[in-house]
C-alpha cells in the first residue's frame, strides 16, 4: 500500500491551527473531548472538556464555535488515526495487517457510538470520513482475501458491520470483548497460519 492522502486527512489538516501554542491547545481539546465523549456520551459538559484539556472555555469556543464543530472534529480525528493505522499496518503480513487495523477500528467505534446521534450522515465531514475509512481499510481486507487468509464470500462492509455490532454489545470487561472479537475474526479467517 502506498501512502495516500485521504479526504479526512485534508479536513483535519485544515482545521488544526498552525501556531504551536494554538495547535497544542487544539490537540489537548480533541484528546479531552474524545475521552469525555467516550465516558459520558454526546451530552458531556463542554466545561469538563475544557478543564480536562487544561484550557478555558473561551479557548474551546475559539476552536469549536459550536458543539457540532467539536463533534465533527473529534470524529474526523478518529477516522484520520484509523487511516494512519492502515498505512502503518500495510507493511505487515496480510492477516496481521487486517486484524491490527480492525482492533483499532474497535476503539474508533466507541467514540463513534458516543457521537453518532449528534452527527449528520449527509454532512461533508461524515461523508469524507466514511470514504476515507473504506479507502484505508478496504485494501487491507482485499489483500487478506487475495492471500487466501480471509473469506471471499463477504464484503468489507459486511466485516465492518460485524465488528461494529460486536462492539455495540455491553461486555463485562475489555478482555471479554477481545475474546468475542477473536471468535468472530476466526470465522473470517480461512487459514490459521
């Protein structure tokens, strides 16, 4: 896989401030929002996000004039990270590349679930994120299929829906979630190499 530019990467780059101190504050707000949305859902307090990021609420609003701007930026950042993981994983053996990307996809679904209700499925950012995710992960799946390591009677969309469905379930702990994910991935894998 060659390094490529994903639509979401361009969006993320255009949103992030260029000044070092402003970029540091922006990154801290995104990280804090990601954590708090995962913990408390889309209705989480913006004041709590600013406090966790170590900035004032005015700094949050300068970067994200509305709650929706913050949602979209967090979501775009998650998908951008997912695209980077795909590029890094492309150097691995086909099944290892796909499974490592899917494990990061599980983390992404936690944030997505928290923001899903607040997002517009037809927004430019949502559509760019979806396209980027398919451009990043799809080739990993196709490569695993071509190597004879993944079932050929399923599509990439089937795989994503299966993994997203698993992560939507409540588990006792992360270890149980990981066991269930491993069982599901064993059903996708054709060889046990």
